[in-house]
C-alpha cells in the first residue's frame, strides 16, 4: 500500500467530504420530498398522510 502525504491528506479530506456530501444529499432529498408532498397536497386541496 503506497503511503504519502497526498494519500494521507486525501484520506482525511474524503472522510469530511463524504460526511458533508451525505448530509447535504440527505437534506436535499428531504427538502425535495417535502416540496413534492406539499405540491400534491396543495393540488388536491387536502392533507393526506
């Protein structure tokens, strides 16, 4: 396994990148789902669970 400052930096950087990416993706997915749900509720004129 090749070890160097680049691989070490990339390892620690990708960890934070994945955490940030996962949280942003989850937030965007939740917001998108909420927007679609709200739009369907508004269109049908009723609140459905």
